[in-house]
C-alpha cells in the first residue's frame, strides 16, 4: 500500500498542493519586488496573530487577529522603509524580533505553550481534514484568480512602479490590494503549515525558477513544478522514512534551490 492510499495523506497532499502553490505564486511578486526577506517577518507577525487567537481561545477571531496584525506590520514596514532613509532590512529585522519575542511571551502564559510553539513553527501537515482542504482550496482560487485577472499590473508594478504610475496605474491602491492578499495568504499558510514551511513555499520556488530561467513565462512554469513535486515527494518520503513531513518538504525545496544555484555557478 502506498502512503497516499491513506486518507490523512491524501488530505495533506491536497492541502499542500492548493495552499503551497498559492503561496508560491504570490511569492513570485514578493521576490520580484526585492522584499523576500520581509516574508520572514510577515510569517512571525502571522504567528503572533495565531498565538493571540490561541491564548484567547479563538478560532475565526484568531484568523482575523492574525490578518489585522500582519496588515498593521506591513503598513508600518512600508511607511518606515520609505520615509526614514534606513535600509529596509533593519525594519524587517525589527518587526521579526518584535513578533517573535511577543509570541514567546504570550505562549509562556498559555497552558500548553510548548505544544503551541511547535505547531506554529513547524506545523503538522498530517493533521489536515476537510476544513483545511477547503481553506487551502479557497486560498488557491483567491490568489490564482487575483494574479490571472491583473497579471499585467502586478508585473509592471513589481519591475518598475514609477513607470506603472506614469502609465496610469494607481500604484498605491494596487500595493494596498497586494498587502491584503499577502496578509491573508501568510495567515492561512501559518495556520496550515507553520512558519517554516509557509515561508519556504513563499520564497524558494521563485528562487528555483529564477535560477533556471530569466523569462517570466518559464518562471511561472517552474514555480508550480517545484512546489508540486516537492510536496508530493516530501510527503511520501517523510512518511516512508519516518521524518516530520513539514520540515522534510521544506528541506527538499531548499536542497533543490541550492543544487540549482550550484549548477548555475558551475556553468
């Protein structure tokens, strides 16, 4: 019997394919905007929102708290990075430290703080059910739909926001839409996968695609290829070898990116 004959493995695979590809496709525009590292800070902000919901024993309210905290952090980041003259990495690091430290402080007061910490950081992709599959499917439809409808705008703003503004695109308005999508996607990703795997899906498939091709069409071919293959292979191998599934998938994607980078430098 193959691992994917088991119902919980099928649920994990479907959730990973839907939500993983949604994060990876949105992550392309995060990387192209040159703010990939911000994804780590956003992951911690979403984790802080999840922790807040867990401590307050909320479910839907916890999701809303996470989205609100992520949006507030992103708005603060963009304001500080444009108005102070300080490198953006400084503000990303500050938000990361703030969110991570506040999460630990809140979890220290939770009855099951250690288990909550492990779940938020590393997730448990083998504990997915019908609700998680539907959540991942809805996220996939939302992100892919938004990208497909306004692909030209997203690409233009990502590569040259000034030219897009001159061309009649209201960049600030579309940046606000992007921030909302980013907040929703990362909040759902943290809930489903934990910080490690959600951040891996967000950044690594795009890095892999950029190493293999500098053409946009091919980039959007390689992103779902790495995401889907890594999810399928990672879940199957981790089950067979008895390793934690989420970290295994993340390590597999990272290894593919590092190998692609090594082969590119070798050539």
